[in-house]
C-alpha cells in the first residue's frame, strides 16, 4: 500500500464519523462556548466540516499563510445552517479525495510550509502534514462531541459506543 491508498482509505473511514457528529450540531447557538477561552460552537463545527480541505491545500499548494501580510487569507464557506454545514463537509471531502487521487507519493514527500504573517511556523513533508490533519480532525471532532453533550444533543458512536448509542 502506498501513501495515497492509505490516506484515501483513512479519509473514507473518517468522513462518515465526522458527518455523524456534524449532523447533531445544535442550531441557533453559533456563539455558544463552554468557557471564555473555548472556540464558539459555530466556528468549531465549521472547522470539523472543512478540515478535509486542508488535505487538498497541502497537495495543491506549496504553502499556506494563515494571516498573509497583504490581508485576504483562506475564507471557509458559509456554514450558518445545518444543510450548509453538511454540504461544506461533503464538498471538502470530495476535494480532498480528488487531490489525493490526483497526486503521487513522490509529491507527498516534498516539503510544505505553514506561515503566519509571512513567517514560517512549520515546514514538513506533505505526507506528514496530511497524516497530522487526520489527528487534528479527530481532536476537534472529539471537542465537538463534548459541545454536543453540554448542549443536550445526543452523541453518536464514533470509534466505539457512546452513552447515547450502543454499538454501531
């Protein structure tokens, strides 16, 4: 198995898990957060929905500046309704899969940079960035399940049973 096959399989396994969590996102509470230092619910759910796009950006771009000196950085799609949130997720999953299927393992071994305000904060091989994206996604999806619980929404099974659902 090569990197591309591995990452496509990972994407196909993780995307439905994220969708199940996103489907339960409470609506009408985009600014809700469990603590003043926490992300708002709307931002967190959007982040989980669009993180697969990070894979496409890692494949197609040589770098990404989160706060480019000239202004105008990455703009995520509008996800102010459940329908838009789920559509954004489906779209970014499709983009990530297409990007992976359209690249090579040799390309994934080339360097990629993350910048903030023109300053390099990370430089790694693309395959490492893609692998870490899956870990980052699992982390934020886990956060979102806690937000679901604190808002009285049922928590779906993700990697195993939840208190609201038995086995898959």
